[in-house]
């Protein structure tokens, strides 16, 4: 099957590609991960977070059952392998669980556009694939041993290639937070609007679950992630943001968009006026607009 002309691709290297195995691997991961791994199957990954005891975001990943019985793959776009491995191994006590860092041996491509999933499933392929989180359009990730990258590129020769800045623009425009850039160790998942996609409310206990339950019952946040847009060149990150001479948050990520840029900003809600532009300093002229549709 020839790849549809509607599909574009971006080649990338995982920041983390861990293999978790052992007789207790499934139960162990289920007790640590924020989302419900009972939804996972080979070729069907589950996206979620790894929290600390205070419910703050240490990393994110997809978890995908591997072909071997009782084995799982933990894959992340941006959360580093050593961070995720340390987080997992810190809670392996008497469990029959082994964590192997296989990141150096893997590569991947993001496929975006209508028909991407059907093309991937049209024949057996080396590696594994799963639904991704790159943009609002159809998006699949195909991961494989890095030695196969040229063969994969040959298969994709009929598709257009997406450069990294454009992929970042698609992510930000869709309001998809990146971990740890937009949500890190100082942030709660709900502040970055990850509470719906990344956290199960029915799976039972996991590290940080008590904090998530309290937040759900109280329903009040001090901060929240917003999309913003600015003209001209973007500042260095993270960039403090001001409104009316008052510090209100910071710009966490950005991507070029026409003559300016779009970004994601973590803003304090107490005194924020959503219809008033933001400035890059207490005395600076307003330079960034808060986009009208909150994430």
C-alpha cells in the first residue's frame, strides 16, 4: 500500500525507551502510572504520567505491552531515560521487575494526517506503533531499531517531511503540553490540563493519587496553562510574564508562527485578566496576547 499523500512524517529519537519485564511488571507499573494500563495492548499504548508523592510531574510516557509475555515498553518524546528509570527503580522493593534502558538502539517517526494509521496497519512492520500526541490531526508513532532508519525513510519517500519547528507549532496550536517543558517537577498535572488525558479517575491507587483526588474534590487551582501569541522574536525560556506591573507567570514553550510566535504559558489565576495582553517585564510594553480559547 502506497503511503497516502495526506500523510506527512517527522523523524525523531526517543528521549526514553525503557523495557520493563518480570513476573510483577504489569502490577508494578499499574501501581505507579497515572493512567489505566488495562487499556493497553500490543500496538495500543496508553499515555500517562509519573508523579512524586506530592503529585508533581516527574515525567510522562506511553506504556505499550511488548511482544514478550509480561514485558512493557516505556517510551517518551521528551522525558529523559535516566529520570524515568530512577523514578521506576526507586519503588522496586521485593517485586520481580527489571528495568532496561534501550534508548540508544531505537528511532521513530511521527506520521500525521488522514490515513496514517491505516497505512501503518496495512502490513506487518518491524518495531511497534501507537497513537501519538503531536497535533490535533490523526497522529501515529512508529518506533523501530535505529539500524532500520534508512529503510523506513525509503518506505516514506512519498510523504512530505515536517521540520521540528513546524511540529512544535502544531503541538502548541493544539494545546498539547510537553513534559518537562510545560509541566515539570514544580507543577501539578491539572495545572497543565493533563488531568483528563493522562490520569484515570477509576483505576485505583498510584503514587500521587491522593493529591489528585483532593484536587478533584476541591476543584480549585491557583495556576493554569494558556496558549499565547506574540509578535517578533520570542524571548529566552522560561520567560517571566507580567500584566499591569504584576508578575503573573511565565512562558514555557514557543514555536514560530508567521511573523511572530505561539506559545504555552503557565499563568497565576488570582489577578489574571484574560483580555489584557502580557508583557515581558514590569515596565515593558505588552507583547503577548492570551488567546481567547483557553485550553
